[in-house]
């Protein structure tokens, strides 16, 4: 497994769904964050898809909203990042 830590602004509304046919998970929250890459002179924004399952999905849906700046610890799963922990940065 890999570990990633990302900081960015939530760009989309948080979508919450129940997973009726899944044997592993009950609920899913998804949203997009924008990361600013300041390494190169042409700073560009990268958009990352974020997923949270079960208890983390409940916390994400309850605590986060579009426009919040967050720090996320998670792992890459294909093209998405699955959340293990998150923190709202003021």
C-alpha cells in the first residue's frame, strides 16, 4: 500500500451515496480537491478525486463543504485517493 498527504481546496459539492450491493462498504462520499503545483514557474492546478468510505464518509459529509481547505492523509487507489484521515485547515 502507498501513503499520500495532500493539501488543497475542495472544488466540488460533497456527494454521499449508500452502497447497496457492496459486501465491503456501506456508504461512500466523493469530492474533488484542487492542488496548486508551485514547483515550476507555470503554476498549474491539479484536480484530484477523493473518496471516503463508511465512517470516514459520514464524517466528510458532516464536517466538510465546498471551499474548505483540507489536509488529507490517504492512499492512491487507481486514479482516486481514499481517505484515512483529514483535517480542516483554517
